[in-house]
C-alpha cells in the first residue's frame, strides 16, 4: 500500500510548477513596507517615476542593468572607455525581440519621457557631453560628484552611476573605476511583460558577447529576472551531488546493517529503511503538488530532515530486534520490537509534528519557511505510517528468513557446518553462520555481538568513556565548547541579503559583489513622501521638512525650488494662494524645474484655488560601510521619526520590502517552535515514568542549540530563513537521538550510574552511530554544491549532527555518571516459601524447528 500510494501521488510530478515570485517566498508576508508601497503607487504612478533615479522606484519592474569596469583599474571616463561604453549603449538600444508579425526594439518597450522619448540614465547624457567636449577641444567641461550639471541646466545625481570615484577640489571627478547603466522596460500587460522578459535575456547575451570582443573591460549584467533564475538554479546544479549523496547513503546503510554472519546480517533492511524515507518524502511532495503548491529550492533541505529522523527510527527497530531471543516466534519478536522502540519513535514524531506544525501555521511570516514546515510535517507523518506498515512488514519477512536459517541476501537455506566443510573457501565465507546448536549452555553471549559496531561499543568505547581519567578531559572539552559557542552567540547577525540564497557562479553574486565594491559610498535612494496637505508656504514648515532630512544627500524639488526662489530674492513667506500659483507656474514654465512637476500633486478646489495634497523628495544616506545592517538601522530611525514628526510622511525603497521586520519574521518560527517544544516536554513530564527524563532532555536541547547557533556564526552563517529552519530541525534531531539514551539511563534500577551509562550506550548507541554515519555521508556531497543556499544548509546540518553526536557519546555519558538520578542497590527479599522452580525441556524435530515446552513445579 505505501508503494502504491507513493507511485500514484508521485506521478503528479509530470506537471509540477516552480515558484517564480521570490518576493512572495522570502519577503515578510505582513510587512509595513508593502502597505507603504501601495500608498506610494496610488500617489505617484510608476511610469512617471523612472527618469529621475534608477533606485527611486516603488516596484522594480522590468529592467536591464550592467556595471562596466576594467581589470587594471583604468579610468572609465577617458576617451577610449567613454567611446566603448557609448558603443555598448548603442548595441543595447538596437536589441530586437522577434515576435510573430513584429520585431520589438528597446524604443518599443522602454519607459517614455514627457517628450515621448526613451528614458535613459543621466550618465549616458554626461558621457555624450564629455565626448562632444573632447571633439570640440573644450577643456572647461567638468563632472562633479555625486551631483553634476547637464548643459540643459538640470542637476542630476550620479552617485549610483559612477563608482570608485577619485575627486579633485570642489567635488570635481578626476577618475572613475566603474560605470553603471540601467534600462527600464514597460510591463503593463502580459504580452508586454513577456517581450520585456525575453529582452532581458537577450540583453545579458548582448553584454556577454560585447565582453568577449573587448577583453580589457569586465561587465556585470543583471536583470529583474536574475534573482529568480539564480535562486532556482540551485536545484539544477545540485542534481548530480544529490545523486552522489543517495548512492553513498545507500552503500553505508547496507554496510551498517551487515555482518559476517550471513543469517543474522540485515543488508536489505538498511536499503528498505532508506526506501521507507524516500516513499514518505515522495508522498508528501505529491500531496503538495496536487494541492497547488509550487516547488522552490528550499525544498532541498527536506530529504535531509527525513533522513535524520527516518533512518534513526528504522535503525532503532533493528537494534531492538537484536535484543530479542532467537528461540521466539517471529510474531513475538516483532511485538517486542514495536513495544521497545515505537513508543519513543511515536513521541519524537509527535515532537516533529508540533514544532514544524507551528512553523507551518499562519504565525510564520516568511512564506518559504511556512511551506517548508508544511511539507516537512506531511512527510514526517507519512514516514511514521510507512515505518509502521512498510518497514514493519519488511522486518517480519527478514525475521522469517532468519528463523529458517536462510541467507540474508540470496534467501537460500544455509547448510550445516559439516556440509560446509566440503565446500570451497569462498563458498564457506559467503555462507558463514552460527547455529544455535553450536552454542554451549554455559555461553550467554548474544549472536549479534559479532556486529562490528556492537562489538566496538561493548568491548572498548563504553569502558573508555567512563574511565576516571577520561572524564576530566571531557568536562574540560565541554567548557571549551561552551566558551566558543558563547563567543559566536554574541556575534549573531541577521542575513537579509538575498544573495545568500542563490547559486554562487551566477550573475546575482557577481553583480552584487561589484555593486558593493564600487557603489557602496551611498545607500540606495530613499523616497521621502509627504501624504498630507501642509502649509508649504509657511517658512517654519519648510524648515521642519528640511530638518528631518539632515545628514542625507538631498535630491529634492523642495530644496531646489527654495534655492531658486532665493536667487530671485523672493521671500518664502508668501500667502497660500500666491505660493501655490507661483509653485505651479514656475514648475510648468521654467525648464530648470519642469522635471520636478511630477513630485507634487496639485488639486483644484471649487474656488479655483490650487492646493498641494502630496509631495516627495529623495534622500541618499552617506554610508562608508557595506554592511546591510546600516540600511536597516536607517529604516528604523526614519520610521520612528515619522511617528513623532509634525509632518505626516513615509519613507520607502524597494529593498525595504525584504528588510522590513525581517529579524522578527525570520526568528518567529524558531521562537514558536522552541516554546512549543518546551511546553510539550513540560506537559509530558507528568506522563512519563520519571520527570528527570524531560529535565535532562531540555538541558541537552538547550546546550545543543546554543552551541549550533554560536558555531554557525563563527562559520560565517547568518541567521536567515534557511538557518532558522535548520535550527528548528536541530531541536527534533537532538530529541531523536538523546531521548532513548536518557530514558534508559534514568529508568534503570539497581547497579551504579556507570553501569547504566554503559547499558544505555550498548542498547541505543549502535542505532545512533549508524544513523549518524549515514547522515554525515549524505551531507558531504552537499558541501561541494556551488550555491550559497546549500552552503548554509550543509554547515547548519553538519553542526547539528556533530554537536548532537558529541553530546550523545561524550557529554551525557560522562555527566550522568556523577549527577542525578542516583542509583541505589535494592536487594529484593526472596521468600523461599513462594519460590517457583521451572524446568525446561527442549525438543528438536528433524527439521531443526525448536519447540520449548515448560513443565512447572512449585
């Protein structure tokens, strides 16, 4: 049934869809910046906002962008490079997109200016004027930075178009190491959007072709589709690495379940355990697909979540099988396995469902995290059902094979030792088995002790880790671990940079690196929008508005107009009607300020009075650092200022959509999952046999999570969507591995603490070790994937596995030997009058089927 269900649901992958809206996935769902963007869009239409600054847009829209620089840090404003850049500009404007019946060029899909010409970056006009000045041998033409003047009298901002600038006195540009060009496209309907998307693709090809013919310069193209393509590219570049990972896990799972005894070896169970996990993951993916869900690259982490949980559950069942008596019937042995292992597996599965269920709830503000948790919940639920049914049935089949002394791989009946002696050496090696008749009554050794991992733990490791001379070194090592974890914990940073979730050798990474290198002197342009009708004619109001913008480079109609009025020696303290009339007339008739008219919304009243209902200006912060936290701090500062100011205004930049409340949004799933896990542990403390189990479990989870957060920070992993999902998984992975170990120790009676530590390691250590080895081997190929997303995934999951393993096999075995609970020897009084004597008579038939008859006498 599990196989049929998985095949039916997995067949839906023939029409699976990919999520292309990166903002929908990674931007906080409930974001104030999105509301502010809608308000800005309603006040100032996007198509009228693009000829001022490339980054003043309310929405990115469709665009092509390129950074041109030189390998030798040459001056990009010299004659050779100026001609080269203008030649590239000409090639870009000649790009054609072929459609049935018509060929679209840049002129057909560009954003139009008021005079119906294509809007291009002002730096193009600067380069054209510079070329014309050189042609006419004029030496008085000067470019200033970050604001320069064109020959038509306009002041233009070039802080984001000239990079690596060296200036003379009075901000005159001496040289510039990089130049950035941007081309905006219309996307007003589906056909227009499709043509613009195709144009972007041809734009990148054109730039790369131009690069090949001019190898002395380096060009970094980037479009509005680059982030989406590079985000999904992780899935494509990961395919062969994931196949390698699967092969390695299959190989090691088979080896971990194998032993020299061909009857008791269980290689098929190792393979079937992995198949169980695969079927559950496939079923969950099919359900998500059929319910309208879309695939995205974050789903790459789900197989590893399932691998850690599912394989441990199957290995724990196999470990319980080894503890059963061979003379029992298969049904009794299976019942003993389920009674011994499925209780803890059920509880850990419930913990997974609770923690990931909280992450899948509407409380999660990041859609990618919510979808990931939802898919994980479904996969874990079906994995639990499939372990009960599919893997349980597989265990029964292999149990019958073992009871009939059949070969574990070939299912052939294994001959008796005396028959094997007549066979060749290779034949005897393949069919080596230990028969029960070969064991003397005095021998009490378990036939499964010949398993390499069982033998290693019981004979060597358990005695070594509990040695008196080893314990101080383990405690010292733990103190060092806590110290480094604390050092990293104090340096935790939030990663809202979108380049952290894309493949490495991509346009997004290359462009972002170049942009931060050459254009980080000024922050992105921030729109300052006043959305109320204020007394613009009042001098005090003007001063209030300008007061809020101190510390920024101001590119605004307001300040420019005030300067214009002051040059004419006109007082700014005019009556309302005179001011608005002059404002309107000047902006419409004066060429110097005609392009500012779209930054004011005029409204006519019944008495023919004109009122200003909204206005805007653009602010550029001076930032000498490349840290993204500075822009986030700037956003928070301006937000607080807008709440306390006398003027109603909002600030907006497209990047605010991803940054707004990102820290609280990305940390919420982890916080909620931790709270739910602690609540569940507290509640179950009243149900378990000893509440100390949950106390130790809580302390262990806290220690592991603290260490993982600290060490991942030291390993240069930021707290972003991917790392938070890994930390949620880390809570469950720790409980998965440590809960059975702690339960066996705490509930043990008689003997000493050291004896019960050894016993707990012998009982559960093999399953932990087997799942850990398979998990690490599966993770190793992930480290080679050329993607920042998988890099974060590998580092976080590797640290979780390593730190949990360190706690299971070193910290807990040592600490539990000298901390509560205590183990008091309790000698039960034996009453000779009620003593029961049992005599067992074993009868063996001709087919070696053992039947035990018990004759009891009192």
